[in-house]
C-alpha cells in the first residue's frame, strides 16, 4: 500500500468535479451522445457519485465526480474521495475550479482513500490513480498521508503484536531513516530513574513498562510531544466489562498519533527541535498490579490516591509530562485516548483540546477547518481543581461523581506542567466506528493535521 500520486502519462483520463448547481451547464457543453449518457444514467452530481463516459471505442473518455451542494459538503469531510473506489482502473487528471484548502482536501482525501490495513488478511485496494493536481504541494500531502497511515496501522494492530516492546521497536523503525536518536528506560530502570507511576501501572503486564524518548533536529524552537502508550487496558483490578475492553488495543492511540505527527514533521524537515516521549505499558491484572486505595508518589513529588485502576492513562502521562517540563521546551503537547467523558461530550469525530495559551488556541482553531481536521476547545476550569484533591493525597486519579470527567483529567495533567508556559492536551478517540470517505473503519489519526498546520503560528516557524 503506497499512498502516492501517479505520474502523468499519455493516456490519462479527465476527471471533472461537478457541483449540482453547475451540472446542467456542464452537460450542455457535451456532445449529444455524452449528454444522452449522462441523462440515461441519472447522474445528479450528488457528493461522491461518479459516472464514466465512454468514448467511441468504449474506453473511458472522461469521468465525472459529483461535488454535491454546500449543505452536503458541510456534513461530510472528504466527500469527493468516495469516488476513488467506484472508478475503474486508470490514471486520472482532475479538472476542477477547486482551489486552496478545498483542493488540498480533495487531493489528500484521494490519497487516504487508498489506505487498507492488510497485515493479517489481503484487502482489495482502489485501482484508480490520480496525478497530483496543479496547485497542491504534492510532497506535503504525501507526507501527511504517510504519517496518517502509520498512525492507523499502529492503532489497528492488536496488542498481541503491539505491546510495549513492539511499540518501542516501532519508534526505532521510525527514527532510523531520519537520523533521530532514541533512548529507552525499561522495567526497574524506571524506578532507578524516578518514573514510579509508569512503573506502577505497567509492572503487572507481560512486557516490561518503558519510557521511550526520541529526539530529532538541532535548530529552531523546541516542541515536545507526549503520547499515551497504553498498549492494552484491561482496567486493572477495576476490571472493565468485556464490551468495554474490546477496543482497548486502541488505548495507545495517543502514542500512535504523535508518532504519525512526528513522521510528518521529520518528512517535511520542519525547522524545529522535536522530542517525543511515550510511556509504553500494558494495564494488566496480576498479583503485583496497582490496587484501589494505593497512594503513589510521582516523579514531580506529588502524591496520587488511586481510586480507580482504570484511570491509568493520566498516571503514566504525568511522569512523562514531568520529564518534559523539566526541559522547558517552547511547547508541550500531550495526546491521549483518555476519557469516555470526552466522547460523550463531542462524539468520535471531534478532537477536544485544552490549552494554557490563547495564541496556541487561536492557531489551532484557525488551522483545523483548513485541513479538514476538526478540533474543539475545552476549558481548564479552575473551580473544578478541588474535585481532584482527595485530602489524603495531593491528587485523586478518579474523582467521584463522574461530572466533568474530561476537564478533571486535563486539570490533573496540568499539575505536572509547571515550568513550561505553553501546554496543550488533546483527549482523542483514535477510532472511526463507521467507515466514511477517506476514513476506513478502525484506527484513525485525530488532531495531527490541525497541529501540523498550526505549528508555524504556534512556534513562529
């Protein structure tokens, strides 16, 4: 599977993008036979619909893809990309009035529509290829598609083949072609180097817990990405019911997303210093598993009462964030599949985020719609701080009552970023429950394209 554009050839097929409003005018300019073909096939230019118009010899003379109307496009990202699976084999050249962000979305959607997770079973792939449309940065779009494919592959891979050791290897595999440096602290070394909460969460797992640290770039502003790498989450001794445990291979979706974003950044050779921190663990049940009621002392020195072992993601992130904060980079950004409360609030399609800096917030909110990667700002609501203070310890990992679960989790994490003024936390889902254009059912990147597009404003690149 290669998500790339095709080379221009002598036998390319014109692919016309047609709005509902312009269909009649476009059809009137066709020859009578082609007009009759359009009418006979009932082509109405609905979003993502296709029609191949044959030439005199029966081979495709051109193809049409419907672009619907404004309301339809508002309700469906990457709608044009649905055409790729419907078109016959061939190399197509886009004919369209689309420009700027709309053209980028059409071209990127075409690439992403070619993604298939085929590690365990062959998957049919679209045969239609597209020449990079004039006016797009083809190299950038292919780098973005490759980063998204990495994220999807990592999330889709089951925990039997994506435990902490395999996630470790995935980081090394990513780092090698870009000359990035990787160091890893494993097992009891976490205790020696003062990462007690990462060790506590992962010590019951079949593979040793670890903190993975990748660095790339020597010049420019410093960006640190922290991704939750819980490779499987049973819930620990607060065991999840089977239905809730079924998708927990995706609980390393934060790590997968920051790795996809890191690949984009390195592929595009952005002028910054990148650090990626991934606490990689499996939250398992065993005799040495962390228990409800335990009190852990974090790397930051803050004590944490464990009132639910299924609220483990914030524990491993906390130690990693404390390390990131010690380095005081220009921006720390954490990414995690952290709370069901975030899903209840915004569903699986939006990426909620929390930010300590209004400039960063504005940059994300401005960039996201331009790259078809929707985000939604959530508040670091200070009056809820008391909800994460149990009295017996500095912090509570699972406040009672269930109110404002995404906010209290974000407030918990913020306690570990005290010296770096600009901190952003994303609480993503990392999974597409229903297949959609350019987004297969399964693992999916969320927020990465918005972050990439916002980096120039966030870091003055």
